[in-house]
C-alpha cells in the first residue's frame, strides 16, 4: 500500500474533512492512513475505506507520505507531533489544524527545515461551508501549498495570510465567529417569542433569516452596507430597529469589543 496522506486524529473535524476529501475525489481512500486511538472513531473512519491504526507504529515502515495532517487538540499537539519525526525529512508537508499552535512549535519538534502549514478552520467546515485560513513557513514549496489549499477548499472557502501573527485575529473573527452567529440566532429567537410568536416559529424565522441574508450577501456583488440600505425604507420598521442597533455605533462597538477579547485570549493561549 502506498501511503500518500496520514491523518492524525479523526474526531468530528478530522472526520468531516476526510469525508469531504474522499467525496470530492481529492484523495483516494487507498492512499490514506488514519491514526486514531479511539476504537469507535477509528471504525467510523475505516467505514470510509481508508486504512487505520491506533498508533503511528502501525503505519507501514516504508511509508513516505506527501502530507501528514495533525487534527488533534492543542493540549497534546507537541507530544503527538513528536511521534511523526521520521517523516520530517523535508519531503513531507505537515498540516496542522490545532488552534493557537504556532509554526515555531512544529519547527522546534520536527526541525526548522520541515515544511509546515498552519490552518484555522471553523465548524461549518463539517458541512462544506467552512472558512479555512492558512499560513505556511518558507519551507513549503508553492506546488505543495497549492495542493493543500485545493484539499481544504472541499470544506469551504480558503484564504492565505502572509503574517502569522494575524492568525489571532483570524481566530477571533472566523474561528470563533460561528458562536457569535449562533448566539445572535438565540437572541433573535427570544425576541420573537417576547413579541408573541410561538417558540418554534420564532426559531424558524430567526434561523432562516440569518441563512438567507448570509447567502444573499455572499452571492451579491453589492457590499453588505449597500444591501442594508436597500432594505431600509425611510421611517420604516427596519429603520426603527437599526436606530437601536446602530445608534452610537452600539452593535459595531460591541462586536469590536468581543472580537478583541477573543484575539487577546488567542494570543495568551499561543504563548
């Protein structure tokens, strides 16, 4: 068996990305080896047709993968990464989706000459609607970075940053962002109920409105601010609501404060 890709960790994010790669035909099941200590998660991966093992010791001795994907929690990333030093010869690219773990950590464990790509995905990647932001060290060849970005594109949109320090801002905006939207849906639902709507109706209205508005904005050539103005009639109901949300830049300042809190925490966790 020729191993082209090793996936380390097959929890919810790892599994979702693996399933997307196979479905899109970006990777062949016969060329993938998944390392996952959990029997349940390992069996789930095996059902996709890939080879699996409980530890890196089970990877064929002659394996020379093009890509090793580290999809484990940040708390264990250093010790897990160390188990794959045998692939750190410069010919294998390491891709990490561990939040808050800088490239320097991998270079310290694997060697400064190791090609490493750091990725910050978010949870909508599980349904192919994620936002993946990458940063690569200088050792990653352009062709290999292109391969990685094409792979990640099966899970959503992909952007690249040239300054790794911006990954804290990325974490604060798109990494944590889905939770902000979920909370907004919660709040809009509760407001609908307070206005007299049945609970299930209020929830449906809130979710579909957020989904529809985001889809409209994503598919439009107009800026969100233009779309907002287009739907806001002078002295109408929307204008009355926006006077509350936008008065004194209330919502703008609140969101900025929230994002800065998340960014600052990301900086702390990365130390």
